C-alpha cells in the first residue's frame, strides 16, 4: 500500500531534468520526476508523490477525491500530523482506542 499525496508541478528546470519544483499543500518541494519519463508531466499537472518521487499523473477529479477522503479521515492539511502519535509514542494495542 502506498500513502501518497498530490502535488502540482510549478517548474521543471531544464538544467535538472529529473527534478521538479512541486507545490505540496502550500509547500514547494523538489520532487524526483524520473519515474514519469515515458509520459513527462508539464507545469500545472498534478502528480501523486511518495517518498519524494512522482509516481503517476493525477487528474483534478482524482485530486479532489483524495482531498475529500483525507478530510473525511481527519487527516486535514498534513497527512503525517496525528496528535495521538505526536503526544504519546507508545503504541496502542490492537482493538483498543486512543483516548
């Protein structure tokens, strides 16, 4: 299973063909584009990002669906921020809930 996040390509520098500047939830990051060499993205395209690599292009509808699902799950703006994990690093046993 892949936990990826969408990002919108801002720039693909000519001097760094495998690296793109991508807006990921308001933060601009350098993302490796080499896995999309067969169908290179262009500025304005959305891509699914995992571990700093663009895995595939996404449509606007897919991005909206993913954002809606993340909101429904309570993942909000930062998919990695979860108060129960940040405040208490002790794992919760299977079947129990976090209070």
